[in-house]
């Protein structure tokens, strides 16, 4: 559904760079979760952004529970990259447009994730065995901190 991608258009009747960033965040969430913005698998007919925030920040579920399980199975050791990309997606869909990164910043964050993980995969370095170690990626601001918490026990 096209309207799921343009957050501010309905309010201001203008498309801005920040609404483009929001739309890109939706696309990232679609890739990571395997769901459409208004997917019938999302409980209560919620939007993908609402669902992801609910699962991670309110219910404190592990981030892997929202990932497309086929993607997770195929990716093997790339779980840390998926967590980092999820952090970028959440920055992009921030409800406050002024707090969203620019597309230039989004591209830089994604390139940094790619380069950091290429370095980790070099023969002498090895791959980080614990995806939670990847959370300390310097490319993320404090707005991704809710992802760092362990679920209450």
C-alpha cells in the first residue's frame, strides 16, 4: 500500500527528504521482517512500525523474534548486521521528522556496517560469535538503546 510509505504527506501534503527517509525505513523493516507495512500477520491490523516498536520496546522481545525466519536461517553469522540495520531502520521511522537522519547519513551508516563487518570477516580477525557484541556499534545514537536491554526475567 503506497500510503504506508509516506508518513507526513497526509498531514502536510508535501513530500520532504525526511518523508523519503521514513519511507526508506519502512522498506528496511519490510526486508528484515518479511512483512508488508500493513501485513495481515501483524496483530490488530497495526502498521509495521507500531508492531516493531511494540515487540521490541514494550514487550522487550529479542530482536530476532521480529526477523523473517527464512532470512535468519539463510544469513547464518550475519545476525549482527541485521541488528545494526534494524537500528538504522528505527532511526529512519522516528515519529519526529526532525530527529530522523538524512539519506546521506543513512547511506554512511549502512556503509559503515558493511565495512565493519568486512573487517570482522578477514581471516585474522574472525567473526564476533555473540550478536549482542555488535550492539555497541559506534554508528548508532542513544535512540537505539532500547534494543540493548535484555528481556525482564
